[in-house]
C-alpha cells in the first residue's frame, strides 16, 4: 500500500515545552495556536477557573503570546477570531455551567462574552468571517450549527435533509463554507449558508478528516487497522468515486499514533503526541 508522508508545518517554541498542552489548532488563515496551562485540569469534579496561555505561530514564523484569564473548560476546543481574539469552548456542557461553555476573549485576553452551543462538541472551527462551526458527537442530536461570536445561531442542519446525521465525524471549514462527513451514512456534505446543502453519497466509512480541492477529495482515518488510511476520490454531481487508497504517515514514515487533525480546504493538519508540532497533507500539493 502506497504511503504518503506528512510535511512538517510548524512547531511550538521550545521555551514552552514544559507547559501542559490543553489543545491546539490551525486557524482559517494558517496560523497554529497552542492553549497551554501549568498543569492538566483534574479529571473529575468542578473545574475552577484557571489562567492559560495561547502561543501562536503565524505563517511568517512570528510568535505571539496571549494570556487568557478565568478559563472554564476541562476538555477545551480553541480557535482564533479574525479580529485577533480567541474562542475557547468546553466539549461537555453541564446544566450548572452551560452559560460558560463557550468563552470569547478579545486580543488582550479578556473575556467579552460567554454562551452555550450545546453538549458533546466534536469539532469547533472558526471561519474567515468569524463564525463558529460546531459539529456534535452522538450524545447530542444537534448535528452541525454555525454561530456568531455573540452566540446567535446563523445556520443549522435541522431540516437540511442530511442522511444519518448522528455524529459529525469529520468537519472542514474553509472561507465561509463547510464540508462534513457524518456518521452513520458518511455522505460528503457541502454547506454554503444561504444555499441548499449538497449531499454526495460516499462509500468511505469512518474518516475523521476530509480535504477538498476542486473536483478532488481525500478522506483520512477509519476504523481499527484503517485509522491511518488515506483515500483519494473524485467528486461527481451526486457521489464520491473512490480511487487510490494508501496510508498517511509522519514525515519520518512512522504511523502518527495518538493524534489530532484539523481540516481546512485542501489541507489536513495532523499533530501527533506530544502535540508540540503540526504536520500537513495538502491535496493541492
């Protein structure tokens, strides 16, 4: 089986390697961000507000530091807003703290607003217009929604006729549009707010990231021994035509192991444990 090696993208500066990495992401403009704390939050019990640091490495190599005060999330998602602020969202929301589930911080690190988007967040990605795309896993039937940075829902999958939408396995946000590949039927769903959703039938099961460029698509991940699978395909008007099947590896040819992935347009960014470096696969490469 053909192997495709990821290409090194960017790294967390060594001066911050002693901190605990709560989460990390790559934003809509290609900058990488790490949310760091002195220690990991306790696995159980009430999360007490804590201070955190966002380390940002921009595409030109410049490094930015933003301190965030009174972060509430035990298992956070992170992304950057176009105005320089940040979004921190807790994956799980309890009734007693739901109002603090999503925290919006300005560019100086001060919380400006907080709101809830519902429990069981699988993906949270900010688009170029500053809207939050949220995909839920199967403990919440809300599917996929788009929110403003003030907590107003601007798009919902309710009524969009997406078959088998029980869990948003894969979400790709690029520009102001989104692509999704949800469990159980795994269609490739193309979403442009203000237009009808386009649904293409797909036989590739279990992918956790998807890249799209023109009429080409690539699915990354799968079940069991297929967790490192990379499937290339072609878009038709109604379906995906799978083509080449291979494996996606780290730059040195080894399997990524425990990792996270972020999909943006033609790119899938992959970060393997200890989560201090991002590598990239580009379908347009």
